[in-house]
C-alpha cells in the first residue's frame, strides 16, 4: 500500500519533546535559566583526527560493509571530525569512563578510547548491531588496538543509574520521549558529569538535571543532514552525593547569580581583613613547621 509522504513537521510530531517541568525558581525570579555563561553556538574550528582514529573508522567501515554511512536519519552516525569536536568539548581524560547509550557499530566508543585512553562502554539494544560492534572490536584487537572498549547487548532502561560513567554520549535523534524521560531518571540518579545529546533543552523538556555548555554542529556520514550536538554539564544543584559539611556553604554560594557570588567573595575578604589579629605570643607552634629534633 502506498502512502503519501508526510511533511517533515508531521514526521517529527510523534517525537516532539514534551514539556516536563515548569520554570525553575531562578527563571521565575527573572534571573535567567543558566548559571554559567558561555558560548552556546560554537564556530567550527579545525580539528585533528589522529591516524589511529582514522584507522579505527576504516576498520569499522570495512567490516560493517558501510552500514551506518548510508543510513542517514534511520541509523545515524556523525563523521569522525564532527565527533572529534564532540569529544574535545566533553573533556575526556584518561581517568574518564565513557558510555555510549545505543552504541550501534561502536565508532564513538573506539574514538573515545583512542582519543583519551579512557575506558569506553557501549550498550546496544539491537542484537545485530551489537554483534557487528563486537566483531569490529575483534577486528580492532587484531589490528593491535590496546583495548578498553566493551559492548553490552542490552536495553539501557534495565539499568537503575548510569554509574559509574563520568561522560555519557547518546545519538538520540530518534529516541522516543518515553525513553528520554527514563534516561533523565537514570542520569539524575547517577554521578555522570558530562552528557552529550542531540536533544535541545534536555533539562526543560525531559527533566535532566543539566546545564547547557556547548552546541556543536555535526555532519553525518553519507548524508547532507546536519544535527546539533548539545554538550551539557550536570547541574551543580543536582549532585546526588551529600556534600561534606565543610563544603556546604560554598556550594550554596555557587548556586547564586554571578553578581552575588562576586559580592560574597568581596564580603568574605573584607571580613577576613578586619578580623582582629591574635598577638604573636599567643600563637601555638605549628608542629609541622618545627624542624625535627636530632636524636644524636
Ligand atoms: C542512531 S544509532 C547511534 C549509534 C552510535 N551511538 C553512533 O553514534 O554511531 C542509535 C542506537 O541506539 C540504539 N537504542 C535505541 N534504544 C535503545 C535502548 N533502550 N537501549 C540501548 N540501545 C538503544 C538503537 O538500536 C541504535 O543502534
């Protein structure tokens, strides 16, 4: 049965993000919704994709027969140079633990591991894609890849949180709103610091406790389509860890607008300068500064 092609707008409707939460207290107070200033739109900078990463993409391309490079919106993969800009913005380090939610054929996982030397974990729902990714991993090992990548065949919604991953990436253009809402719960229950997603306003639309840091235009393999990748930081207010009492007051201050933070710093400095100084004789000797006595 032939169907009339639906317009782009109509096709998008079932996936259109729903408003989940009302305005935050800060927004209601008219103080803006971002606590940090920073460029939302980035200007494409030249980025360097290393030779080992280029080789990894070639291996995946060869062993997966180009799948993912022609799928466009149906499958969807960003190019190596676009993804390089994403990992740069995510700030991956050797101690990071990277998670790709819906890891497909595994390119982002190989890229993250080779770029940062960090552990890299992918979860993929579709068995055939997971098999292909695992086959790619074997090909990578055969080519001398140092390891650190693991692919799990499974449904991310079977997890309770995203711990212990520090950096989470998801090519979530086609994820349904219900999945994004579940992912928000998982993310909010975990300690991941950075989240890269292709969804705008993850905080307002799906309830993720995040603050937008960067927006990166990405290109797709085998397609003229472009998608913006949004790199978010976990919201400071959302820390699931109870802070030590030593840090509580300072952390409260960090939630205030910049002007109040500035005033607070000046006030505390003033208070410190106007504190009465203890007379010199009343000072105790600092045992750590006293040279050790010679035994002989
Ligand atoms: C567009 S592909 C992205 C592949 C890969 N991340 C990349 O960027 O090259 C999205 C993947 O998410 C997977 N996916 C969708 N829902 C999922 C779920 N609940 N758990 C795990 N994977 C899921 C899909 O099967 C699909 O392979």
